[in-house]
C-alpha cells in the first residue's frame, strides 16, 4: 500500500515538472494602463485562447489547454508589448 502511494506521488511530481518545463512565459506591458484594465484584458484574452467553455469546468487539478499564439496575438492587438521570461 505504501509503495503504491509513493509511486503515485513520484508520477504526480514528474507530471508537474514536465508541464511546467513546456510553457513559454511572456510578460505584457502597456504604458499608462491601470492594473484593473491589464487584468481585464488578460482575462478576456485568456478566455479567447481556451478551447471552449467546457475546459473552464474541468476542475482545479486538471490542465486547461491554452492556445498561446491566440493569447499572444490578442494581447498584442490590444497594444501590449510582450517580453519572454524564463
């Protein structure tokens, strides 16, 4: 029983590390924009980059596929400049 639990924990850790390593992060900045507006723009672009509303209902521990290219284009169309972050 303890061995099986340990194996499940190790698999979960590998899954988390693998999913984190594949994400390209960008920070978006726009002169003279409020934090409230930046947050609203971020949420709207994120919603447009998620494959349908059913993905939002999957749950807390499941990954939600985000189309990064769609998200980046949406933010840039709103006047934000993206910079890659490692």
